[in-house]
């Protein structure tokens, strides 16, 4: 048993209560994919290209950005960067290529929502052709794109989805989603979605395409709309028709859509308990309709927040409580096997007509569903300057101290209902424990019981809570952890029987640029002073994802790096991040980007390179690696 002591500052006198947290490091819950931590942005977002916003996303370790923005997706024409007249707005600067510049700058990957509502299969296929095929490989009509090169690019975008919340297109008497199809309902959507998937995959058969499902337990799940011929509810209908063609299902989760809503702070903080049941329900439907493909078909939560578009955002959206909810909900979805979670949104805008009552935590008199302010005003009420982080941003940033793609979630439990715990075995051997105190009045002195892991005497702690303006880092002892009311605390333990653990490093601030550069000049480490851990994070027929952890085991800093290895079975890199990739035959070379070129002695690169690849026959891991020409150990 190991306990750790940290004294967190309190904003008020609070009672102290003991809590017991148990970590079973030998019970894995799954490997975290490179799509775990996502966020939404939009073509109407006037701050999408702000350097401060790009830096903030990079610092939060965001690895997925969804575009072009919720319901706007169904009125957006990517070729001209315009929307249907009178429907939403597209900032002239926010072209697809400009968006991809942001994504590449932070080492992330996109999820693209194609236009179902007012678009066509040809328009969707043209987008795939432009994005992935460099102007070739598609024999159908390709609209001219005015936002960039007419010959296209080779972005290698893997994830696409067919429209947004189409159950709101006039079905079920709800009408917020623009849709020009003559027939609405689940049957029409599924049949048209199949046509779009087929057109898109005719261009690039390696892409993964998701379809819209309804979230179990939330409206309109379980309802049948017979107006346009449906005989079953949305999910049964869509899966029965589109199931053989889809690669993943898409759901959205706004807790105020749940039965009775979660308008209280306690209701919001308790809502992650619903997640396991929602996933289990979807998985049972997958088994019913997808057969042998059920286990290979993913679930993506491409929108999530405490408040949905049907209700004016109130003060809860910008409160500390929503930051606690964000961290808890992300980790819970991922523990239950969801491969992607995307918060709504990067920027959104002020609302003063929501619930700003004194029964909710905080003193704000407005709401905003963005993690960053856009500096807007309404009715004499103003937000802080543009790109100022709201508390949910720090919930997102805290996740970057808990895990990186390729790390493994492990089993954990707490004997206090208001102390949530999530644990991750990091690729570098450290164990990260996220503690969430959902009690507004009580400090918990937490004892950690570790099974299957032997930790050193000290720990690095990252904290965020009341009166915090940023996440702070401290060193703690090995007696107990004191977690303040309404707070997030991540405890990072290093294996061993003593000594100071290796802190989990934060990502250096990336400098926004149109071309990431390979600086500084690489300095070769002495032979045997580097370690590489190659992990396949997910695999499907013909494709796979992988991450590569690089550790400096020497006594001098590595400033600039080039990693080389050889695939044993002829695998091919199709998309990479956190590095510049090149491949000749089976030989792969990865060079650092401007923000992740330095590796301090005794630390593991915090923004490690990763990639998606293709394979056939066998997908064995490379067995040897060199860093700046020197061989590295692999265990």
C-alpha cells in the first residue's frame, strides 16, 4: 500500500474525511487510441486561427479536431467555403486548408462531417478526393475548390461522418437540422448514408466512415416516427440498413437532454454513472445487427457538454463544476471502449438567458459552451478577452497529464461516492491517478492502495480547483493525498522503491506556423542512452494505428531527434502526427517538429510520434530503432 501527501489550498474551511482508493495496475481496461481527446471547432469560429487558440489546443494535448461545426455541417459547401443562404455562416478565412493547417500545427488529426442535409454523394466524394488523393483517383464529378490548390492534397484523413444529428431534420416533430431530402426519418437517412459511404470509399477505401445514431437513454432514442415509413426506432433502423457499410457509430451527449435533465451541479457531476449503460446498450445493438463485425465497429462521441443547443447555456457551462465533469466524463467514456470524445466546443459565444441562478456554483452571470472565450458581449455583460480559458479548458488540459495515446487504462475504485478515480499505466512505466473531488464542502485525505505496481517514495502532483488560474505542479510525499473540495488532482508515480519520480513533462508551447520546422539541429546521443517502446494502439483488417514512446535514458539532453526503423512485413505509413514522416520501401524515418525536439535526461517525450498505417498478411512490430544514428533499447 502506498499513500501520498499533498496539501491543497482551500478557499474556505472544510471538513476532512478519509477516503480509500484502490488501483489494480495489472487489470487493463484498454489501450488509449490516438483519437481519445478531441474538440469541435467551426467554420463560423472567428477565433479558430488565433495563435493563442492554437497554442492552447497544443498545450491541452488535443489529438482530434472535428470540423466544420455541428449543424453547420449540413449547410456547408467545402469547395466554396460557403453555407446555404440564410443558414449559419462561414468565416472567409476558415477554409478547409486553413483548418488543416491548425490540425497539423498541433499534431492532431481531423474528423470531418460531410454535408448530408444539402449536399450530395458526389460532393462528399470530391472532398475525400481533394483531401486524400491529391487530385487523382476519383472518376466522378469533382467540384472546383476555391479555397486552395485545385489539385488537392494528401492529408490522409481517416475519419469521416455522414451529417450531424439528422434525427432533428423534421423527424420526431423536431426541426433544427437542415435537410433538403424529400423523405426524412431513419430509413431515408440510412439509405442515403449508404450511397454517400459508397461514393466516398470508391475514392479512398481506407477511410473510416461513421453514421448518426441516437444516444441510449436520451431523446429521441426508442421513439418510432412512422411519417416516412419507419417501422422501428432510429438505431434499429439505421443499423439494419447501414450496418454493413459503416465503420463506427456517432452519438452526442448533452446531459440536459437526459430524462429530467441534470441542471443541478450534483446532477451534472453524477451523470457519468450513466455512461456504462449507454455503451452497453449500443454494443448489444451492434451484436444484433453487425454480427462478426460488432467488436470491430467503434463508437465516437463527437459532441459532448453539460448543455445542449436546445437550451440557452447558463453559468454552469463556464464553472469549475463543468471542468470536473469534463475530465470525469472523458475518462469514463474511454474506459468503456469509446474511441473518440469531442467536447463542444473550442469557441462558442456568450449567452445571458440561461440558468444563472444562485443554486449553481460560481458567480458568473452568463454561459458559454466553448473552452476558450471569444470575447463577446450581450446585454451589458462581457466575457474576458478572446482566447481566455474557462475552467472546462483546464479539465481538458489535465487529461494531458494523465495519458498519451498508447497508454493503458487500468482498473480503479473509490470507497467514497464523491471521489472519482481513473488510473492509467503510462508507456514510460509511470502510473497516473486522476482524483476528482465532487464534494463542494469536504476535503478528502486519500490513501492509495496499489496492486500490481511498486512505486517510488515521491510523486509529482498536478492540481486544479477553486481559486486556480492554471494547473499547478508540486512534489508530494508518500503518506496521503489531500484533495480539496471541487478539485482535480493527478498523481504521477514512478516505478521503483525510492528516489524522485520522473515528472510527466508538459508539451512545449508550439509556435503556430504554416510549415512546422525541424529544429534544433539533432545531437546524437551516446549508444545505449535511448529507449523506444512501439505500441499498436488499434488494428483492423488492412489498417492499424501505432504510437512510439521515446525515452532519453542518458544524462544529457537530446536537442532535436531523428528516429529510424524498418517494418518487418512491408507495412506502410498512411498518416502521421507529432513528427515529419518519410518512407522508402520498408525503411521509415521520423524527425521531430518544432515543439517536440527536446528530450530532457531521464524523461519520455510528452508529444510522441504516432501514425496510422496499412498492412497485409502480417503486422509484426519493428525490432530495432536508432535515434540520431545511435541504437536504442526496446525494453
